[in-house]
C-alpha cells in the first residue's frame, strides 16, 4: 500500500491512477491530519509519497513526526517539491527522506523511484521473538515472559521493553524515550519515564535489573556484570 499526500486533487488522482495501473494499492490524503489519522488507525503503508507544500502541517513537519515515532519511523518516504530553489533547499536540509522527486515529474518517473526505494528498503525478515537473558518477547502474540512465566505489561511498558530489546546495550536518555514511546507531542515530563521504568522493573522481577540506570544520562539494557 502506497500513501500519497498531495493537496492538489487532480495531481493526487493522477498519482493514484498511475500507481493502481502499475499494480500498487494506493490511497490519497490531502493533508497531514488525514495521513496521521489513517496511520493511527493502525494501517502501515509500505511507502509514503509526501508533498512538501501542504496546507497546515507541511511535508517537512510531517516527515519529522513520522521519524520521531517508533511505529512510523521506518516507513520509506519520498519527498516531492517544486523544481528549483525549493527543491535545492529541501535537498540541502538533508531531512532523512529516502528519496526526492522534483515537481513536475512524470508518472513513470514516480513509479520507478517508488520501485527503487522499495527494493532498497525491503524490510529484513522481522524476528518473531526478542530474547535477552531470561526475558522473552513474543512479537506476534504480544506476550512477555520472564523465565517462562507470563508477565502482563501495559502498552507503554511493552513498547519501552521492546525498544530496549531491539537495541541491547544502547543508552537512551529520558528525552529520547519520551519522544520515541510517547511521541514529541506528549506534554509530559521525563519523570513519566522513570515511573514507567520503575513499574516495568518490578513486573520483570528478576529480569528487572537488566534495565540499568546510566547515572545522569538515562537507561540501557544490560546484564549485570
Ligand atoms: Ca502541494
């Protein structure tokens, strides 16, 4: 499924038509708000084609938001912007998009860029399980066990633990954890992170000590030496 965010209806329809006749499933959105409500409904496109000039939130802001959230940070994004100064400026910003298209572009050009990015970013086979010491997370069942015993976690606790298990040893600051798990719009304090780490450690029982405090910095997953 390819998502196209483009406010000009005629261009959007043309893109969707070209995509569908090339064998892709495609859905169009006229602004960031519509895109984010589709994303928060749990749908996960394989690529987003994102126009820069949009009413409300612009494409740059949308990309930042996508990249800041765990659920959407890996979705490949192709940014489209008007040829000339706007395009040069966007390239210069190095926003971390997977590719850039200069408008106006031909539909065949668009399709070949999309195919190239999809080939390049083809997700590696995702693991079904994450395991660390006596901790096991079954991603398909959404279940966590400690030494074989099932543990009930809240959604945030689960996401926190998943982030640690996916990146063992990596140090996360409280701000990074807030951004990654709660999102940049969350008007909370870093204390929220400490509270959740605290309950997570308690629930993980003997494995709670895997989540180590890095004094003055944050947390990381590590076996106690
Ligand atoms: Ca536009």
